[in-house]
């Protein structure tokens, strides 16, 4: 099956699984959706690796040769493209910060007095919710920092050492 046909079929399967989730909210349906999305992500990465011509870019980076604007865009897409898209489409960061502040306020209000079973259960649930929000917040900030570091590293000409490091990253992606 051609890559585009396989991709279209897998995309359709993922969207069908999402529709089943919307119709019938069960853990099994969401588990299947997670599997289909994971498979789709894997196929997208494999397709990228097989369709992008890495070697000319890698050679230029290893030799310290200057990159064209198009090559720099390809380099950016390969190194931080996922982070760029994540930052562009993630609209939960501010909501997560607000929700985390709300949860911490609830924990603060539970502070006085001896802990009873109810209070301990409440704190446990609040801590789990906070941990989920912290993970998403931390991921967002890590992606933002990756993009910032890439932009700093490529603001001027890429020196030979940085070029070799970037070439190594690209070769690792292609392996």
C-alpha cells in the first residue's frame, strides 16, 4: 500500500475511534483511540524519515557550510517543528496555570486542623489533579525553551561544532 493510502487509512481509523468516543464515552473506546493515535504518530514519523532527504543538510552542517533560508527552515522543522506546532496549537497553558492556582488555594484552605479521612482523601485527589496539570505545564515550557534555544543557536552563522551537533541529531532521527 502506498504511504499516502496507508496514512489516509490510519487517519480514518483514528477519526472513527474518536467518533466512537464522542458517542459512547468508555475507557475501552478511549484506549482504542489512544492506540490509533499512537499508530498514526508512528506512521507520520516513519513517513517523514523515508521522504526527507537528510544527507545534503547533514553534510553541510558537518562541514560548517552556510545554509540557505530553505535549508534553515528544514532544519528548524526537523529539530523543533514539533515544539513549534505544540506551542501554536496549545491553548491550555493559561487555563492550566489558573486551574493549578485554584487547586493550590483549595489545598491551602485544608491546611488548618487535624486531618481526617475526608480531608486526606480530598488532598490526595487535589494532588493528583495538580500533578496532571504540572506535567502539561512543564511540557509546554520545555517546548518553549527548546524553540528559544534553537533560535539563539541559529541566529547567526552555525559554527562547525554546533553544525556537527545538529547533524548528529538529524542522523539520530533518521536511524
